[in-house]
């Protein structure tokens, strides 16, 4: 890797294509999880909590005479913060998401879409969405998809930012949202998820709580399409896309322009079907 110090761009070879990436200008897409004050809480979950670690005479708080602070955190990645899921979210077999997350930088596209009323979209899901449900549609994705950065450059990751309206505010700053109970947030139509799979997307980042409707009778249609898992199947062997990851509840600031980036999916080595994560985008261009 050679670096142009004046321009602050790193020169990389990806798929035989020379690209420039500003690895010093990463933009985090993670929502902070705050334990004091307003919290984002999805699916009716209770508030996340932080309490002192108490062991014998140790109380885990310097303010209470302890030698250091030590805490016990209680939260659900799916409900409280940006998180990355593996196919284990749907299978009997345990699949730890952190083991699936790629260690390499991924060529990614960022696009902004306007969710559309299901009744007006011509697209759907299983079960059928309510007429007023807001769908992220295949048509909207196709309209927003930018021109290729380079003919031979393969894109394997996508970040989808939704345009907020009076019914959903998940694109607002992270500290502005306290609950999702007031209205169902947008979710992907089956056609939208199929279109992403057909484009070769293996790592998808969304700014909504779930790729599917929060209450869909357990169908999880978009999840199943993405992980290549047949309807109602819970067997890992049935998945045709078990190496894919799905990140939800990301926050994409308005200052980040649509276009092409390198994506780094960062997560702690904590077992589970979903893990708190910190997606980071780095500007990418061809010389």
C-alpha cells in the first residue's frame, strides 16, 4: 500500500482495480448505547441497564469508596443498539455472529431510499403487509443505485439509509429516539431483498430495527431470503448464504453522501446470534 501524504488517500488494489481510500476519514454508523437518559428501545424491550459489579465487599463504584469502577451491563443487541446478525438468528444450531463478520475491508455502496406505502408500491411480503406499512422497495433501490465505480470492481456490501417522515424517525440523530412503539418502522419488501441478493450483496447494513415487519407472525421473510433459508426451516444446513451478515439499527448521518465506500464491520468477540457492532465507512474513489 502506497500513501499520498498530500492528498491523504491510500492506494489499494481491489479485484485488479486500483482505487484510492481515505483510511483516516472513517465515518461510524453505530448508535451509542446510553444507559442514563433517553434510550432507543425496540420490540417492547425493557430499558438497558448498568449497575455496579458487587463481589463480596467490593461495590464497583469509586464514588462509593471502591478502588475502581466496574459495571454489569444488561441489554439486548436486537433491541437497543446497532447490531450485526448471522444466520444463527434463525437456526437451531448456534452461529456466533462475530465469527462470521469479515476481517477485511468490503467494497460497499451507500444509497438513500424513500419508503413507500405498501398499498402504492406494487411490492409485498409474507404475510401481506398492511396498506399503510412503509416498504423499502426494489424499485427505490434500483433508482438510488449509483453508477459502477469501476467495471471490474465487485460490490459485496450495501448500506441503506431511509428518508424519515412523520411516522418513523430512525434517521434522526441517535439521541432523539426513545421508543418505536408509536408506529411500525419501514421494512424490506421481498422483492427488495431478492434484488439485493441478485446483486451479490452478502453484507447488508440497515438503519431500521429489522429487515422485516416487527410483527409478522414469525415469517421473517426478508431475513430468510437474505440468508438463503427456506420458509419455516430452522436447520443451518438448509441455508445457502450462511456466510452473510445483516446489520440493523445503524445510524447514517446526513453528512455522509451516497456513493461508494470501503466498509469495516467492527464487533467484539461476544458469542450470540447478534452482536453489538460498529460499521465504519471510508471514502473510496478511482484515480
